[in-house]
C-alpha cells in the first residue's frame, strides 16, 4: 500500500438536502463548516476557526459517508475518502508515510474534504500493525491536523467516521482534533420516507405510496432503503426487457424488494 494513490473525487452533485433525516447532524455541519465558509467577514469577526475535525459515529449504512460527501458537494470541494485500514501497513514507516500522502494529496487539490473512515482502527485493537507503528501513525495524523503551518491546511476539511467510537484513540479526541462528535442514527419513518424519495427521484415510478413503504421499513438503514429501490428497479427492468415494453416501477416491485431484505440495523 505504500505507493497507493489516493483518489480525490471531483466536486459532486450531492447536497445536504439530499440526505434524508439527520436534521441535527446537518444543522451542526452547517454551523461548523458551511456558515463560516460562506461568511468570511463574520468568521473573522467572531474568530471562528475552521481547524479540527468532526467525528461521525453510528451503525453502518446510515449515511456517514453520504453526509460527508454532501458537505464536499456544498463546498464545491473535492472528496477524498480513505479507510484508515487502507492507510495502515505492517511495514515500519509505511503507515505514517501513507497518512502524510493522504493529506498532501488533499492540500494539492484543495479545497478538499478528507473523510477518514474506520478511525477506530488507529485505536490498535484487531490490528496486525505493531503498537509502536500505530502510535507513530496517530502522531502523524495529529501533525497533519495541526498543520506544520496552519496556512498549508487552508481549504482542507477533515471529517472522520467510526462504528466503534469507544475504540477511538483518546489522543484524537482532545480539543482541536476530533473533539466534536455527531451521532448518525438509523432513519425514523419520516427520514425513511425522505431517503426513499431521494432514491426514487430519477426513476420511472407509478402509484407508489412512499409513506406506506416508510412505515413498513422499520429497522432499515439508509443503505437498505437504497437497496430496496435498486432491487425494485431491477425487477421492472427485467420485466421490460422480457416483454419489450417499458413498465414503470410500482408498489408490488417495492414491496417485493422490502420482503427480500433483512433490515441491517440493530438497537444502537
Ligand atoms: P459505513 O459505516 O458502513 O461506512 P455509512 O454510515 O458511511 O456506513 P453510507 O455509505 O453513507 O453509510 O450509506 C450507504 C448508502 O446508503 C449511501 O451511498 C446512500 O445511497 C444510502 N444512504 C444512507 N443513508 C442515507 C440518507 N440519510 N439519505 C439518503 N441516502 C442514504
């Protein structure tokens, strides 16, 4: 992995409004990043710094990556999504070098949102990397966050995520680092409705009762709901291909897809 290339996604079309539910998370991202960036005079007036990162935590598939990508979309910034497990390398020195390269890539392509997934991997549990190597990698990350000179980090925004916040190294949770946390919970019924609407918005549908689907999908994560829409689309596509006439996606397709999926979220 030491010569891994870290790919920055070009600014995308996803916006915070596309993220279903998560009202509080979106409000806090707005306050931490978006409002200060849109209003530089006010930022200076109030001495609001953009340094430090935000830690998103919660069960898998509920939108941590999606909301981070939406922040990049709002900022017109590139998006560099990296799993900490891909940064870690058993060879001495490589993990630190990888971590440095991630941030150098982001600085070169600023504005850029760096999204560090699986931040708990640096906590050292379940890892093949020696603890001294892990310590060095945490220190490297701290150096990158603090910025040797802060000006170099201009336009670099850092978000991290974990499913296991209790395993995140405490050094990373100190003020100025990942001191602010945002809980990303599975969607409730209104949020599920919004998520379903988003994933159906560009698909040909007919007589779909989205509110009803939302009621029937208790326990489904955002990823599960995206999968429901995908799989209903697949059914309708297959039918259309067989018959040679385009059939719109209807309730039977979606209800069939709901029945075919075991909801992935557990009590959190
Ligand atoms: P993991 O912990 O496994 O990395 P995650 O919380 O980062 O999971 P995402 O990758 O953001 O989950 O979600 C997977 C997919 O599910 C997204 O690409 C998106 O299509 C859909 N999705 C999840 N949550 C939402 C949401 N709130 N609104 C719209 N779509 C969502």
